[in-house]
């Protein structure tokens, strides 16, 4: 120990965050809040921070390349916005059209009022909807008489929904609504990992319909899973918020709150090693000398984290690499409003797999939020690919445009082609919470917990939305700081 160290106490710690998406930015910011004396460095391989959150402005259109908003019932994102002085930049959805549609036989029908993913707080809209046949409606309203499943083992979304609501309600309502969130194969999606609220609703109330009605009336006695609401569908759409100048403005605001020099873009981490005597060495591509740090947060996709950890703990890397990911395309199409026959009196539509169409969903972006398209224009966001249509990610831009134009012509009465068109291609960006996912995460947490001063964060563990990514990054930062001062902190690693 040198004289300076002995006279003035321990030197400020050097902490690193690997990955500059919203998770990594949130982790870096939280580290600076909790350990102000520390030197924090964020390594981002690309030329900008923000990851897939990217906003483009073009000829009066505001184009979001991935997520365009976040839900406020999971308050982690809103809380962060307040702390960085960004809350006044958030705006709600258009109150006039807070509903969505589902396609049946090539036509758009409104999601029944009160129906939210798997449960309905109102029966009459279910009985009058054109999305279900008479037999399908009767089977659904008999749900309160379905016995509660006694097994505690994991169950897929498809099995759970068919068992409780019937095959038709699963295919026509549940599958498309959930696919719009997770782009997942419903036969593989874990209820325990992705939709635990409904598993608990069955156990507590013996019925999803009964549980939803009690929750809507305020008698549930429990808090829903973040991202869910306890009221009707319209209320749920009112929970979404967006930055006025787009999601990238949130990235810029968060990055702007970090000390100068914190973010190092164009810095690809190619290896990490444990340092003799404690801490970590970080090796950057193209640089001979490693950098030394006292603690690390790895805020990368699971497969990228696996690559860095393979030489540190092969079992941990194997579990990380076992989490599958799906790719997707966001196609942005700007039309003259007069060229769209549909009234666009909602926020968008989802497409059941049983319809056999080539798109997953579409969002009426300039209806949902103000200032997304010029006067007299409309901006549509169309989604393709996902776990069930992986071949779509390989289409070239011209083929994507042809598919989108044809589908919008058939479903919305769109005439001619769009005046603006962008293809945003995201390969392997959406983790799939398959059956047994929570067991895999538990093993990851156990193995990672044995690595001193290293934390994992990201959307591969406990939630895929922007608020969940922020929460994951902040939790990782809190654990790293807590361990640095002699404690582990609360909460599991990686979440």
C-alpha cells in the first residue's frame, strides 16, 4: 500500500459497464449516483450509445427504428426520467383512439373492451365481438368452471390459454396480442417467466375472468405485474408514454448526465480476465494493453455476454448462450392520409398466426402519438419476422417493401405506395423466454454470484421492455456498489 493510500484512505474505485444500450446507460448513471467518487467507464462497440433505441427525423416524420414508447405502470423508466430532469418531455397517447384491432378473415375488429392479454373484466364485449364464433364465446365464458391446475411445473402460453379459455380464444385473441409483445412461439413461451400475473390469478381466484373483474373493481388485493393493467383495454393504452422528440432524446439526456469522458464509443471489448489480487482486466479490440477495473457490469445480449465469460466460467457462458433470441423487422411507411381507406380509429392491429399473413402487426404511429407525421400524412410501423417467421429477416429491402405494401392494401385499403419507406432490421434482438427460462436464469444467477465484483444486466433475464431494461441496469449497479462496501444488496443477480 502506497503512502497516499494509507494517509487518505482507499483510492476511488474504477468501475466499467460493457454495453451502451439503455440498460448499460442506466447502470452507468446509477453507479454515478450511488458511488460519486468512483470513475465509471462505459464501453460501447458501436459509434453511438443507445443500442437499438434510435430516432430519425426526415421531412417532418419522426421515425423510431425500434421501441417508440414505454409503459408507465412499470415505473422504473418514469422514475429515471424524473431523476434526470426529463419527465417534462414525456407525452401520453392520443386519448381519442385508445383501442387496438385484431385481424379476422382479412378485416380489422376491435379488441373487446376489458380484454387484456388473457383476461376480461367485462363479459358483454366478449359476447358481442365478431372475433369469436358462438362456440368460441360459450367456451370462453365457461372459464370460471375450469378446474385450477394443480401442478406447479412451468406451462406454455398456448397450453395455459387453451386449457382455461379454449382453442379459439387462444388462436384469435391471446396468441396475436402476446405475440405483439414477445414475437414468440406461444407453444414455447413460459407463463411463469413472461406472464406470471395470470398464473397467480388462476391460483388465487380460480378463474381469470373472476380475477380480472375483482381487479377492475379494486378488490384484487395484489399488484399486477409491471406492464399489465387491471382495468379495460383502453385504460391500458393510456399507460404508454413517449418522449416528444423520440426515444433517442431519452438516450441523449441520460448520456448527458454522465461525467464527461464516461462513454467510450467504438470500443469493442474482446475479452475480460480476473485480475490477480482482485478486480478485472478488460481487453479492447485493437489495443495491446488491458484496462484495469475494480468492478464490471456486463450489459450485453446474453450470447455476447457468453462470449466474454467463456474463458472465465464455461458453465455460466453455456447457460447464457442457451437463451434463444428471435429477430424482427420494423418497416416504417409514410402515406398521404387520403390514400388510406381505413379510418385509423385506433392505435394499430395485430395478426393471428392462424390468419397466415406475412406481417405480425402494425402500429398507427401518428395516431398514437402527436408530431410523428406532417399535416395530411400518416406514419405506419409494420412488424415482420419473430420466432414463428424467421425467414422474413432475410428478405431484402425491396421484398420487405412489396410485402408491406400488399398487406396494407388488403388490410387498410392503402392505395399506391408509401412516399417514405424505411427498413429497420434487428437480428437476434428479442430474447425468448422458453419453458424452463426461470430455471436457466437461476443457474446464471448462482454462477455469476460466485464471481466477485461482476454483475449481469439486460433484457434476457426478467423483462424485455424499456422499463425492465432500466431496472435491470440499475439493480446491477446497486449490487456492485453494495458488494464494494461489504454487502451483496437485495435482489438476485442478473435481474
